[in-house]
C-alpha cells in the first residue's frame, strides 16, 4: 500500500488504495479485505476513518460485509471497477486527444502512429508490455 499524501480526505485515499488493489487483482473477488482496525493500525488513523473507507467501497458495490466474518471483495467488483475506469480514461484522455488531433489535422493513421511510438517508449522504460 502506498502512503497517504494526495491531500484529499484520508478515508477517500484509503478507499482509493483498496480500489486500486481490487482493480489490479492484488485482492481478488471473494477475498477478505483488511478490517477497519487493521487499516487503522496500518495507516495510523482513527478506526472510524478506516471504517468510512470500507463504507465507501461497500456503497460502490466493491466489497460486501459477511456478518461475523468481515468484508470481502464482491463478485464482479473488478470488472465493474475496470469498466468505470476505462470510461473515465476515455473521457479524460482519449476524447481530448482526439479533439486536439482533429484541430491539428492529424488523421487516424498518423495519430495511431504517435500512440504506438509513445507506447513503445513506455514499454522500453518500464519493461512492460501492452
């Protein structure tokens, strides 16, 4: 888990970190997530703050409470989360990219070529693949 530092509410930062773990598969569907007391100890925050982060995830349908056992990643949580993030990615990055390309007269093939070049440079520097 990363340190909390983005300046937003602490409960939201914890919820975002847990959502990232669900999205990247670190915590899989049906797996138990840390309790509010465990989160509070890890992040050194009030247990009520940690509990609020779990409530956010529960309200979003990403985790579900199993009485007497704890909180678990809900079925389909990763897929719903990834789809929502893809839509947000398209809105925040792809649409503005396409609009600016159109303003500059960059057609589909040259735009795809630019994206391929950038992707290749990212793969080289990170060692990742597409």
